C-alpha cells in the first residue's frame, strides 16, 4: 500500500507520468519477489527439500540475495537444460526476463521486505499424494544412503499383477526423503534380470549408473523435484506387462550420510481397449541408426555424432503422435539436438540442449501432442567432450571411451513416447498453463473444484479466497482459442465462493477454464458430455 500511495503522490504532483512512477517503484519481497520464488524455486528450496537451503521466507532469501541474483542472471537457476529459443516444451522451469529484472532490481535496491501482509501464502510441501486410491502402488524397500559420490541405485519390485489387459494411464512418484532424492526413473521389466542383480548386490537394490542393466526393461516415466503427477491423454495408456517387475532407479547426490529413503510409485491404471503409448529409444547408438559410428570418443578429443530414423534413408511410413522426448548421454555429453524433417523439407524442432548435464536430465513433454507425419525422418545430433576442459570427465587424464553402461562409458539415446496418429491428436493439450498463457506467471495457483466434471451442461466452480478480489473467468476450446469471457472483473468476497458455469450450448468435447484474480490464478480442463 505504501508503494501504491507513493506512485499516486508522484503522479498527482505532476512530477512523473504514471508509467514513469511505476518504473521508479522499488520491488519488494512481499509484492513481487515471493510470488516468483514460490512459483519457480521453492519446489526444491524448502525445508526438507532437495536444495541445500530454503527460500521460503524473506529472511532466508535476503541472506542469499547476491547468489540468487548471480544464478538467475546466468540462467543456471532454476535448472532447465532445454533451449527455449529452439522449442517450447511443457512445464518449463524458466524465469522470464521481467522476473530476472525484478530480482536484480530487488537486490540492487537493498532487497526490501515491504508490507508482510501483502505477501502471498507460501506453498505447502507436505509430500502428500495427489493420486488417491491408485490401482497399483509400488514401494521400494527401506534403503539407507551413505555415499561420497553420486549414486544410482535400482530397486526391482515384483507386482504379481497377472492380468494382461491393464494400461498405465498416470503415475505419481512420492520420494521417501525429498532431501536426498535427486531424480527417479521408472521402468517395467517382464524378466527377472533385475531380481538376479539385486540378489547379487549387498543390501536392497543394486548400483547401476547409466541404464538398469536389463535389455528388456521399458521406461514408464521420470520424476524430478517439482514434478506433478503425469497423466496420459484420455483413451491412451502404456501397456502393462503381465507380472512385470517395476524397476525404480533413484539418483542420490554425493555427500549423503546415514539417511533413509523409501520412495513409492502410485499408478492410475485402466483395463480394456486403449490406445497403446510406447516409450522406446528410437534414436540409438547402433548402426545403421548411428550414421557415423561407432560411438567412440578418443581421449583428448571433442567429437560429434549423428543419428537417423528410419534407416537406409527411408522415411516414416505412418503418421505418428509424439508426447515426450528424452535425450540420454553420460558424463562426456556436451550438447544434444533432436528434430524431424518432413517430406516437404520443413523442420520439426523437438529439443536442443546446449549444455548437457547428466545430473539434470529428464523426460520432456510437448505442450500439445506433436504430429510427425508420414514421410518424415527423425534426427539426433550430439557432441561429446573427452578433454580435460570437461569438468564432468570421469577420467583424469582422459581415456578412450566406447559405448557402454558404466560411469566411464558413453551412450547416445533418445527415447520417445508415441502412438499411431488419429485425426485431432495435435489438438490435445498436455500443458494447459502454457497454452492458456498462465505459464511462468508470478501468481499463486488457486485450489478450486468444478462439480460435476464431466458435465452435461451446468456445473459449479467452488473456491476459497484468503482476501477479497476481482477476477476474470474465461473459457477456451481444445486449441486454446477463447470462446467466452464468462466474467470480467467480477468481485468475490474473502472466504468460500462459488460461480455457476453453463456449458449447455457447447458441443461434446474438452474445454479449459481460466480464472485470474489479484495475485492468483486457476486453470482446469472440463469435459462436456452428451
């Protein structure tokens, strides 16, 4: 309020224009910075989180303000390896230029707290599950971590689910100890290879750096701090192997001492007729996909390789719908670019990582399902640095490196999750926030509920506000096109509120509601049934 009054006074006295007055207002923790941190930083930087310190309070942020300014201006934090100038992906952990400027201006103007009553409510990191009553819960055995180096441990868990018509439609990873779980890869395997490896390694699980040491294991998904549960689009699922073992590969960072973990996976599953989504390393380090192989990086060299699919210069023979892309290399990796070329020569940019970091790899969703039409070709281009200039080089002095799963070996793989194309797939939205324009906003996401959903016509939106607020409510179609502005700056009181929604005039399909108020927003897909 003090800042608002100061701006008003400057304008009233005619000393500056309103726009100029805004530019002179010093950002504060309460009114600008806290919302940025709560959106982009505190999923790791909270008490008990993976990061070594918390940024939940003004005092904590103030103490590290100079380091925060340096890391955000260098764009090393928050960690997001893909290049956003090449392709825009779902659920990006990126600060906008305005947000970086706000942080810089905040630090350079003595990092003021402002009025604490204006600060948004901090998010809660209770570790509670979002998927309630999952069809399958898989929990690794209790494992005590003591490691002076990065540790990649695989825990095979039998499921004994004997039916052969199950599909995985969603999954959620719940770390046993979020302060030591850096990332998780989840596989399923129809053989007992991992069980045998587990039995031969003392203690629960077995150590495996690159893959899981089973050629029959199939990737289901990945988790990194800040990840939300992942759901496949309606009607799609990952075929579950009957009696499969679920392999949970956990990365524990170096320096963990006498801490225990019991990470679990919650799976949403359906039976019956589903569109099968496969997850495969379509681009792989084997000839003839690797066109200038073998994958061999001599010591003291920087070397690049190229992959192509299909092989022998043949294009894809069918239309394919792609949901995710997941590049994979080891410690010598320097860069990785994945793209497609259509039959007419048009490019399909997928992902480009300019500065590869093995410890921050992940599985990346497209904002919408990506159609790769028949006649296209897929390409991967990667560069490896096997010199002393690579700080992650596991060998000093460098040694000749070949393909393999060991820490000192290398890989060049790119996994895709995909299914056969059906008309309209390219309109399926994976990241609602990105498509509807709420991605990267410095606002708190409101907890709300729409009931019924699916709806036959009329539904009620219910929500609770900590402070009274004006709000705008909009309805979008599946392409992100604005259909209707339900309300413009309608006033809602503090406490319980509800708003009537009417979809009676809309045809059957999926729609998206976007509501934005003073310091908060809410988005939700709504299914209209007939």
